[in-house]
C-alpha cells in the first residue's frame, strides 16, 4: 500500500483521480505536471469502482509515499458521498467514496463532482487562469458545469451548484436528460443527444466523431444537428452568464473537441442573447484538456495538507 499514517502529511506528493462513466484516470502530480499515470475502463458498481481505483493508485504510486488523494467523480457529491448518479453508472449512487478510499489507503481523501474538479484544473493551468469569475461548461456523455465566483468553485448547500445540464432550453431534445425531461440542455447538447438527433433525421446510427467528420465533408444534416445543439446551448448558458455577471465561459468535455463546429455557433448564439449594455462575454475552449481533471484533483488533495490554502471550493 502506498499511503501511510497522518504523520506523513508533510510530504508533498499527491495523487489525482478522475472517475468517469467510461474510464478511471489516476495521476501522481508534482506541481502542475503529471509524472505518472494510469487509465482503465470503469467497472460496474460502487464496490468494483472503489477496488479498481485503489489498485490503480497503488500502481501509480509504485511504492512511493503520498500524502493525500483528490478525486473528481461523476455524479452529485455531498461531502464525499455520491448522492445521485446518471443511468450510465448503475450502483454508483450512495457510494461513500471519500470514506471508503480513506479507509483503504490510510491518507486523507477529498472528493467532489468531476466537472467542478475539472474547473479547478482550468483555473490552475488552463483557460481560466487569471479569471476570478467564470462559467465552466462540460459537454460529454452528459452536460455538467461549474460556477466560479471570486476564484472559488461553488459547491452549493447540497453539492448541486453548477449542474447546468438541467438548464431549460427552448427546443425539445432527441434524447431525454438523465432526469427524464426532454427540454433540458443535456437532452439537446450532450454527445448521445446529438447522435440521437442525427439518427432521428437520417435513420443512420453514427457516433459523434463520425457525425463531425460528415459535417466537415459537407453533410448538411450532420452540420445542422451540431449547430442546432450549439445554438441551444449558447442561448441557455447566456442567461446564466448574465445573471452571474461572468466575463467568460470556458467550454470543455469530449464534445468540445468538435472545435469550431460547436464553438462558433455556440459563441454566436450566446453573444446575440447577451444584452449589449453588459459588454462581451468571452467563450473560450478548455486549455487544460484531458489533464485538467487530474490537475484539479491534485489541487483538491493539496488543500488537505497542513499549512496549505483551501482547494478553491466553497459551499
């Protein structure tokens, strides 16, 4: 086992963990650099996920002591407990994530929602550097987000601050949101929702990268379903950006890798929806990329160490 007693907390080494619906990624982090890492498919059920995570942390640490572990995990988390999770992770809701990892590893554990943790990584080493206020929106298998005010990611009284996938949109989505509604942002702009919209229009079953390739090759339907999702997202996010008075929206997640296909119409729709008197709200692509969640999780872990400043989350 790579962890040790609490007397080792003065040691600087920390581990960052990203637990998603399809994969688990673990990294040993020094400063803003991942020095060793592992990735593996996410197994089914809370017990299996905990066991796999402990195994991967031990592999990454390779017998070296580490002082704390930070975890970003899919679902709504409240004080290290997964209180809600989508249908893509059966058996995950109710998992005592932080407590069980701490018992297994013998070091302090901090665990929060994966998108909030990714936003921490964006603030530390990405498009959010130097910004005190922003919205971070992640488009992937679902839609998540984080609200950053005064340099701090807001958690909320029940862990749900930043759950932007449930923003109402002005169109009906092709695939229900995880909560069951078809008029939420996730029902329109998540990757599976875009694929479902393409299937509804054409009858063809294609994954999002194939749809994007078709759009770039001139397929008008492929271009339309991506633009439709992006514009709905831009309008929905614009209202929240105005209400919170943020100068920037950072877009991350797997769907964001579509680049200008997604970002250009999203930016145009958001700009049109923001009142002119407010001034511009910049739309920026994630710069931390796939390393962002691990770096954010490492920041969570460092917030547990003696003499360190808080990790940057606030209830």
